[in-house]
C-alpha cells in the first residue's frame, strides 16, 4: 500500500474512532474510561476536555517511548485528529442525542459506539503509521507480557476509569459497558482486518 493510501486509511480510521466516541456520548449512558479521566482532569485543572485528552496522550507517548515503542505519524495524528473529528461531528449533529430517550435505544447506541471504536482502532493501526498513544501502550504491554490484546486493553481501560473517577469524572452504566466491551471489540476487529498479532492467517480447527 503506497503512502497516500496509508494516510487515507489512517484518517478514515481516526474518523471512525471519533464517530464511536460520539455515539457513546450521545447515548447518554456514561463516558468511556478515558473520557472519564479527561473529564476529571478538566474539572481539576484549568483546561478544556479536549486539552485534557491531549495532555494524557502526551504523557502516554512519553511512557510508550520509555517502554521501547517507536511513535509514528499516527501517534501524533491520534492525539490531534480524533478531538477535531469529535468536535466536528458534535457541531454538525448527525448523531442524535438519546439522553432521556428509551433505555433500549440508548443501550443499542452505546454498544454500537464501543464496537465502532474497536473498528476504528484496527483501521488506523493497520495503516502502519504508528498506533495512538493509548493503543501503543496496549500493544507494547501485550508484547511484553505475552497476554492477549483484549485482556491487556481491558486492564488499561479499567485503570483509566479508576483514575478518572477518583478525580471526579462522570461515570455511568455506559462506562462499565465500554470498559468490559472495548477489549473484545478491538480484538475482534484485529482478527477481521488481520492487524498486529493477527496479521497472518491462522488455519481454522
């Protein structure tokens, strides 16, 4: 895949990722773990929600480098473009706000949002231009611990959730759905798109 196509795949993956976040936000079921952390930081520090995300991303980038992960264009793009896409999607309003609507519809939107984030993660990582700060941590820890990607991702999400909750971030039922569902969603998307540990086809038994 030549470079322009890889850049397009990167941007598309980040857009899909942002769409998934907006779906979870609009479901009114509660923020995802990282967004709970960003919310908590924005309450404690004189920064906006988006700036909190950039701050966390920068800190994780430094941690990933210390653990031996080499950042790429995708790493920086993740920290910047996802926030821009989220703001654009919320401004345009193409995703309806289901807060206060029927529980079943809200639950469905939240689950679809988590699944969409998993697909977005797989797509932009498949571009091969560097994982985002959070996914980079997931990948390096998976390699170092030799644990499944899904298990590692779930552990990271739960850690972020606890930190955000202690800072006063907003959590809810959707937070639990995200924390427990994002690992399997990412792992399933990695298998479908043959990303990372699943880049080579495995014979079925």
